[in-house]
C-alpha cells in the first residue's frame, strides 16, 4: 500500500465535508481537515503495533497458581469496517495458565492494539483470543466483548442502548463446563448488567 501523506489525508477530508454538504473553505472548518487527519493517526494506532509483542514477555508462573485469570471491563474503542463508525464497549479477557502468566496491563494493550483498526467485533474477539492462545499456550482462553455500534444507533435501524455481545472460548474454557461457567460468571460480574 502507498504511504499516504498528511496533505493527501486532509484533501480527502475536504472532499467528505463537501460530500456532507458543507464548505470546507468556511472559517470554522479551516483547520478541520488537519485535525481529522491527526485524529486518524491516533485512533488507528493499532496498525503501528504488533499486539503479539505485548505477550512475548511472560512471567514464569509462581506458586503453582492454577486458577483462572480474568481481566474485566477493558475499554474497547474500535471502528466498524463497514461504516468506519465507532463501536464502544468493554472486553473481558481470561485464561487458565499452563506454565506462563503475563502482566495484566499486557492484556489490555493487546485489546487496544487489535481494536484501533477497522474491525468487525466478531473478528476482534477471535484475534484477541487466538493471540493469547498462540503465545501463552494456556489451558484455555475466554474473550467476551459487549459493545454498542454507532453505525446501528446513529443510522440504519437506530437502536440506542443495544449491545452486541460476542465471545470466543478456547481449550478448557470452551470444553470443560465448570471452567466455562466460572469464566462466564467472572466476566459478567463487572458491570451489574
Ligand atoms: Zn457498521
């Protein structure tokens, strides 16, 4: 793909402003294309990161810990690849370690790096789970995401307050009913909903 310049991105924003029906030359919009182009760099930082790098630095397990590790309510800011509108919500990420654990901040960095791209929620959910599964090689992984899609709440069917819930369960979190139940219970506890 060609590396686009800031000037090209600004020109594209001016076209979209005209397409929306406004005049990109009017005073209030003069700086807008530059700001939008800069905001895009920040919103889409996922393309500049390899989320799997965050998981490479693992800690050997201490004390024979053999229970689920669940990080709940990780903020998700992502963008649907069909409309380029945000979908916002929370991810709950858990795994049952084998012999390696990872710093918890790394789990939220992985979610963030996969989110800050054009995505579909189902794929985002699977990518997070598969990265953890591939690198930590745990006994099981569970990822659940609940998010509100602005392409649905602002346009189209206009269903404010509706959340899309997706999950990807692997290993014992998928196959062992007790472990699955424990993950789902821990994942649901967070928000009172
Ligand atoms: Zn959409």
